[in-house]
C-alpha cells in the first residue's frame, strides 16, 4: 500500500432519476500511520497521509508523551507496503517516562483515546484552563464558515473532517483528516512547531464535540472550542469543569454557548 497522495479517483455507477451513467468520485485516502518512539510503536492510527509531522507532534503533546515540541529531538517518515511509520526520537527523560508507561499498559491501544492504561485515565483530570482569547462574537459565529473555505480535500471528496485555529487575526491554520481527533492533533502540532500559543485563540471543528476533543483542547491550553455540531453531554460537563468555553452549532452567523459565556463580550449575562 504505497500511497502517493491524499485522494483516489474511483469509478462508480450513478443511478436514479430514470437513468444510469458511469461516473468518477474522489475518495480520501485512509492509511495506517504508526507512531514510533525510540524504535517502539506506541499507537497505530487510521489517518489521512498529509501533515504527518504536525500530527505526530500534536498527538505526542495531547497524549502526554512530551510536554513541549522540542522534546522530540528527531523525526523521520518511512512508507511501507502496509502503511506509514512516523519515527521519533525523544529526549532521554521523556523516553524513560514512556518506557515506564509502556510497562504499565495491559491491553491494546485504539482510535480516539490512545495509549491509555486504565479506565480512570480515559476520564483523567485535566488542567483548569484560564486562557482568555480576545475574539469577538462575529469572529466566533463565523469561525466554521472560515474553516469551511479552507478545506480543499473535503471539496474534492466530501468525506473528511477539519480542524482549525482562529485568532483575532482570523483563521491561521486548518488541517484535514478522516479522523476528527487526528485533524485537531495536526493543528495542535502545527501551532507547537511554529511557537504559537493556543491560549491566544480558539480551536474550530467541523464535527460534533466528544470527550477526547475537549481533553485535547484542555491539554493544549486553549480556552475556547467552536464546533459546527452539538457536544455530547459528557463533553459538555468536561468543558465546564476544565474552564473551556464550549461553542457549538456555529453556522449561519449564530451559535450556542454551552459553558463559560463570560469570556465572550455581549454574552456575559447569559445563564
């Protein structure tokens, strides 16, 4: 499985409306990506093979493998018939910590909540976020529209998620992936590699808000999460406890603020 792009042209048969005709459709590539630290695989994720350096750094940060991007001392990407390896070499103290973590693991890792070693860690305590992004209501309600205009792979395939970072200057980064948490990791990694503080803006998502997306937002130190769809009840409670302003159903110039509206000028008195 040597993949050379992010999409594949597939032949199909279009049916309906009284006629059938051949057609072609662009489909997003989805490949196994192994995240390898100091020679040992920590997780294998199904992902879109783009911006993999950003993905690896973001995953490493949000899974607690490193606490800063420069603790990954070297990185390379190797493509194989079975998929892609992102090989990373860690600073010695982080490598030692990861070795202890591996010894504690009792089962396989999987998509979404990766590399955890207990049910308790799946709902682990999060840092309380105190960041105060200086975003206006129009910037917040228009964030998903701005992200929608920065999704070339979705335009081609109609089958991928996107995540972005909005600052007072507008949409700075957008990343796409078949997995919504992968897309957010790519954005977090891009910010870390460029030395941009997530506390200065908000993450914006094309998906519903589930628990792992709130966890990643809190661990990145970002104070606001904006999404086009609704949150789960658990994600809402987690955002409330972590001090994150959770904005959902943001589209068409409106949005619903579920937690900590006092960060938003003009919404401070909403119950």
